[in-house]
């Protein structure tokens, strides 16, 4: 399995755990930012570095939501999303496409979650 905080086993009763979220991004700083924000809200978080790892983790970990970067080497987010929706074991998992695009040299990035339906 990929990099992730230590998730509790599915079915364990946790007062504050609300959902399992898989973050897919090839930029470690982006992943760390999302992990920190979501973990602070008591979500169980796991991360994958690319689309191939995301497909494997989605099948094995069965997250409640996938935050999927659009621009990744090898397999971009759109292709990964299509594969997730083509596979019976993962087609039910909601996917939010995420990108960090900003003005070059501005020092800031804008997270733009855009739900995609396939």
C-alpha cells in the first residue's frame, strides 16, 4: 500500500472518524497539505503517488472518496478516473478531480475541486 496515515480497520467504531479519503497526487507538498487538513478533521487519509498506485489502493482500501490530481506523469487523472469507473470494485467511489494551478511566479496555488461524472 502507498504512503498514508495509519487508517483504522474498516468497521471499527470511531466517534470522530467520518470517511476514508484517498489522495492521489505526484507532488508531495500537495499531498501533505491535504493530508494535514483532512486528518485535522478526523478523516482517515491514505495517499498514492500516481494513477497506477491509486487503482491498486482503491481496490484494496475501498475509500469513501478519492481526491484525484488532474496532471500526473504516466497516467493522468482523467485516465485514472475512467479506469476507476470501468472497474466494478471501484465504480461506486466518488471522485473529485483536483488541480493546483496558479499564476507562474505568484507564489500561490488555487485548489480547484471539480466533480467529474463518467
